[in-house]
C-alpha cells in the first residue's frame, strides 16, 4: 500500500493557482517575433560590414586621427550583437511556456 495514495482528497480545479493561463500559441508567436527581430538586426549589421570590407575606400574613411569608419562599424556591430543577444535571452526566459510553472493536475505536492 502506497502512503501517498491515501494522504488526502484528490486535488480539484479549485486548488490550481489563480493566475490566468495564457495561450501558448501566442507565446510561440511572440517568441518567433523576438527571434526574427534578433536575426534581422544582426543580419543587416553583418551585411553592411561585408559591404564595407569589400569596398576598402569606405572602411578607410578617417573619423579622427586614429579611428576609421571600419573600426567604428566593427565596434558598433559587436555592441549590437551583445545587446541584441541579451535582449533575446531576456525575452525568451520571460516568454517561456506558462504551463511549465504549474504542477500537473492529479499529482501530489511531493511529486509522487
């Protein structure tokens, strides 16, 4: 005889958390939108970097005595990559499936 099976009444829908359950399809679309934004931003930045590397005359334009347009663009591209990666990771963890946060109905609180 398993002691967990007779430890009390079965959980009901009233025992479920009061937080509203959101549509998982909406979360998936929002997460795909965040991924699309991440990819478009970084692809556009990479595309401009490739054009600048093919045309050395553009990349060699001096901004001041030591900085060229190519170096500044490379630094901006790195900053954009790091910032957009941070933003996407934040969106992905914030928009994770809300059903993962709740225990399955019909299971006891200790997981047996």
